C-alpha cells in the first residue's frame, strides 16, 4: 500500500462545505438583524434624580454644583 491509496477531499466537496457555511452565516445574520434593529430603536431613558440622594455623601462643593445643575435642568 503506497501513498496513492490515501483518500483526498475533492474540490467539489470543499466548495459544497464552503457554500453551506456561508449560507448558515447569512441565515444567522438575518435572524440577528431584527434584534439589533430593535435594540437600536429603543429610546434612551432620561436620567432620574436618584443621583441627588447621594448628595449627602459627596464633597460639599461638588454637591452644590450638582444641585444647581439639577435645578436648572428641572
């Protein structure tokens, strides 16, 4: 038995496998596209005032600045 008895994968088989792999990737992209669009379309939620609860733990100067900005934005 020489080296000629070794089986080789034909180019046709490699091409079929590549097409199948590409087809699966395209299908996965189509499945994921609506999720990506839905996530991008969600409106951003405005920031609440929960950061104002932490004013007592902040540096007094920083707390004053944050409180002034919150009053201006309200």
